């Protein structure tokens, strides 16, 4: 394998990060200080009962649930352990429904995990958290790119928060969230949008949700609420809508697909400004950009990737909605 990191190889290749957000239905975030083992749930501090939950959820395909380890010493409270859950409700949404719990013993987390992963989505209420939580992957034991690029970004984000006195915003180190070849990578909650190749010009708009949307868009991988091909349509429309697009409720689906031909017909239902608007478009792979890239800096696994284009965006339905907030 080349001595060049997987992240640098991806940057040099011109391979797009659009449409690569992970699409889990539920997340469980457990406060646990690093270092973390390569497989985070093998970290010595993690008890057997929580590790067993991880083995169960990752053994069922497709994987719908995710456990992450998070930490920031600034937020730690003595003699307690913080657990965050983010769960995807049904229908058109702004993001995940977040809740925060405090336990005295890490052995209690497994029962929270079972509840998070098995209780009906229909019973989900409004988001309980008043904060935004941004997770930056610094998991060097999993891939060295995450430590090499993630740690400086984490420190830079903390400094921006301090310098600008930003409130209701928390920054966490996190274990592997997927896509180390796009390092530095982050995911923001409660919305569940993923970012990669984050540089200083993209970081401040990410934290403040204002400023240059163009700079942030370059780092925007996609919205984990939506199927991956639909993420490409949402990203394209977001550049047209501007920042207010982050406040639109949406749901999306793949109408038809032919993966062997790298073709998807996608649909995005958007609730905005008192209306329900349904968009459709074709998402087509550009075979001329097809290349093989290392999945990570560990091992010899190669991933065949290509860039996709969104074509023929059209509004297929539009109606007033009296039920919109």
C-alpha cells in the first residue's frame, strides 16, 4: 500500500464525498474516555453486557443501530456517566429525537441500549435536548487518519466555541463513525448530517450554521435521515435554498433503481413555507470517474467508487398543508 494516507489519496483523486452519510435509525452515545481499542466496544472499560448488545446489533444485516463512544473532559461530571440517544422518528422530519441520561454505573447502559434499539418509533416525542452535539472522529486506533486530522480539528472547534462564546453547542471526540478516507470527519446531532474533509473555512459555518454555505457544502457528505442516493438530491437543493433549507422537514425514497447501471430515480418530499413539495430526479453514476481507493489506512481493502450526478430535477406535486407548524 502507498505510504500516502487514505484521506490524502481520496483528496488527490477528486472522488466526491456527496451521498456517503451513514443511515442508521438509532444511535447510542456513551461517555467513555479514550484511548479506545480498534473495535471500540473491545475497550476494557466497556462491560460484557454492553459488548453483547453491540455484537447483536452488528450481527443483524442491514445494521440499523450504532453505538459510539464519546468524550470531552469539559463536560464530564464526577460519579456519573452521560448517555445520549438519537432516534429517527417516522414521516417527514427535521432530524433525530435526542435524549440525555445519567447513570452511576456503566453496567446500566445496556438496558438503555435495549430500550433505544427496540422501543416503537411511534412513541417518540419532540427532541428533548436544547443543544447541538457535534462529534469529531479522533479514533486513531481504528485509522490513523482520524487521529492525524481529527484531533487538530477537535481542538480548533473548542477554541472557536470559546473565542466566540457559542452556547448550546457541544463538541465531542468520538470513536469511528465511518468514512475515514474523508478524514477529518464529523456528524452533527440532532439533525444527523455528516461532514468530511473539513477545513478551517468549513468549520466555522458548521459550528455557527451561518456564513458561507458554499464552504460548508464542500464538506457536506449528506443527511443520514435519507437513503444515500436521495442525499445527493437534498444536497443539490440545499445549495439553492440556502441556510433555511436546514429547517425544512423532509422524507425521501428511491423510486426505481438499477445499481448495475449506476442509476437511481429518487424522490424527496419537502415541507416548507406552508407547502408540501415533492421533487424527483435521476441520480446517475459517472463511469469515467470510477476508481479504486483504499477504504482505510489499515489492511489492503480497496473500494470501487465513482462520482454521481443529479439530473432532471422536477417538481411532480405541490400542495398547501394546513398541518405544517
